C-alpha cells in the first residue's frame, strides 16, 4: 500500500534496523522481525490524578478510542479511575487475544458483582465463560446453522413486508430510520427465534433495552457508578425495566411449557436441551439468560448495521443508484428470498462495507485470567483488554482509503491480507453465534426495502455514539420516497 493512499500520510515511517523493521507510530516504535511484530506500549497522555482519562472518555468514548489510536499507535494503555485498560488496534494483536490465547482472555463476569452487559443478560452466551459457555454454545449453535437459513429467510421477508405495510401512511414523510430498523429487527428475532410476535410490546421493549444497555455500559466505563442498591432515580428506572424484561422472558417460557406446542425454534431447543453428562436441563435462570441474550443481541446489532447502511446509501448517490438498479433487475417486483442473495453481490458488498465503517461492536472486551504476553507486551493477571474493532476496520496499513465508503472493494479482491483486519462478528471460538443469521438478514432486508423505497436523508449531521453497540446519536431522520416497482419481464 502506498503512503499516498493513507489518510494520515505522516503517521508511519519505516526503516530497517539490524535486519528488523522499526516502525514509528507517532513516537511509538515497535520491532517487526520476520513480519511478526513486537509492539511497544504507550501510555495515553493527559491522565489526571484519581480519575485518569475518565472525564474525556465518558463524554466521547468512541472519539477518544479513535483519536488516541491515531495519535499514539496500535498499543495503548489508559485509566478509567482505578481501572487500567489496554487498547489494541492491530490485527496481529486481535488474533493473539481472541484466537491464539482465547483460553487466557475471557469475558468479564462475576456473579457476585456483575458489571456491564452481565447486569442485563446475566450469565448468557455473550457474557459467560468456561464450561458454562461451552455447554450453552453447543446447545444454541444448531439453531443458527447455515442449513436453517433458507426457511428463516422467508419469515424475515414476511416480517419486512408487514413492517413496510405500516409505512404506507408515512410515504413522502420522515421517520427515524434507526428506530424503524430497531423495531423491524426486533420483530424478526421474535418470530424467527421464538415464534411469537412482540408488536404489541415494541415501544416498551425498545425503551427497556435502551435504558438497560446504557446502564450496563456506564457501569463498566464509569468506576464512580453508584451500586444498584442505592435508591437513585436512575437505579429505580433500571430495576423497573429489568422487571419488565424478566417478566417478558419468563412469560414466554411459561407459555411454551403450558401449550406444549413444538415450533422447532430456539425456545424449543432451550427447553429440550439436556447436559450430556448429567441429563439435566437448563435451569429457569439459565433459560432466562439465554432467551434474553438472543432476544437483545440478536436484533440490536443488525438494526444498527441497517440504520448505518441507509445513512451511507443516502450520502452516496452513485452507490444508491447502482444498488437500486441491481435489486430492480433481480427482483422485478418479487419479495426476495435466500436464493436471490447470490444474484445480489453489490447489495451484499454494501452491507459488508457498512459493517466495516460502522461495526456494531466497536470494541471487544476481554480480561486476562493469568499473566501473559501479547505482541511482546507483558500483561498482568486481571488486565482489561479492548480490541479496537472500529480502529482495525479503518487501519491504513490494511485498507486503501479506509475512510471512504467503497462497496466495490468487496467485489474487486481488495480484502486485506490479514483476516483479522475485518471482524464485525468477532473472531476465534467466540465468533458471534448469529453470524449466518445476520449475514442473511441484513442484505435480505436491504433488498426488500430498497426495492420499494428510496430513503433520503432529512438531517444535516449524523453522529456515531458508543453504547456497547455503535448507534447513531439521536437517530437518523429520513424521508420515505416510494419507488415505482418494475413490472416483471415475460419470457
């Protein structure tokens, strides 16, 4: 890659030193023997006594993680109060933490003092570790197998058609497309995974998840966060929304047990699951944790990815025109199905490129179970590590013109040489269990909606906002312009 292709032309300088390459990243040199780099850790400047970098991080977490990386390099250390965190933004380090040493870097879950997403999801698949995680992964993996995707695609499309029917009264008007995608993805996960509609609870569920996830993010990122037993207004609201979500999940489980109906969905699988050694099934608490985990994580990430995709299409008219041409040519007025996706390569490339620029999880968090070394950097036991997915996806050493929205890069064999430079669904043994589900749902709903509507931006500025996932702050106002659906060709 030539330096002229980089948005930060003065960021790197390379020279050979005694058979090694020494690369200076804004004062942060590291050695690269035989393409296996050893990195030098840089302490982020500007820490203040007691609080560290907490003030700046709380105000703009995503911007700080990105700005620190661009200024100081791929291996950083910073403090949030008394908690020290390591930010790694290089594919080799991502591979080391998430793949090669995955047994030494685990999810952060303490049942006695839960923080972050564990406050909401409990000990579910996203938060659990060790034997609990392995057992539950074996149980849940089959429902998301690629072979089941075709039948789920038809249900996804049906839910999408129903949602667009509700748009008829808004044609020509404006909507918050982020909220619309959240509601659409919520109904998709409800009907495909639990064979139930949540339409009547949409507003309460959306509010509950927004409150609970923000609470979870703040509890991890702010060491001054008051414990849940303190009766603040914020804690009372969190308890109230969790009571609602718990009631919803336990209600789904009780209703299915009482009806004894079989749908072949995730809920059936969870209820029927048995431990191979003991013969015991999941406890009610485990069932609740896994059901809520799939329910929350299964729609939040896809909804955000779709919202950012519509924003990118609205701000890149040439891409949007090519997208509309492809879906019109392939669908010709039909509702898309799973087989259509192989004939919609540009639509799939658009979704891939959107995931690159706005990955649903901008950082992956792990905790070291023992003292270890990563990229030549010694980490103590208990070290908190953030793998900067957002930074990896924009790393100028691996992406030509990384800030540009260019779906063509996925068609022109421009994929990075290092596979861990792109990991919107994580990497290693804990790669997102819903990978195939999301990879089908995203392009399918894009084609379905884009065939019927031209979504145009109705606001000047859209700002990314990190709250566990990467959301558009304040939503995205867009105008729903109906498109003339082509008449199917004959013969």
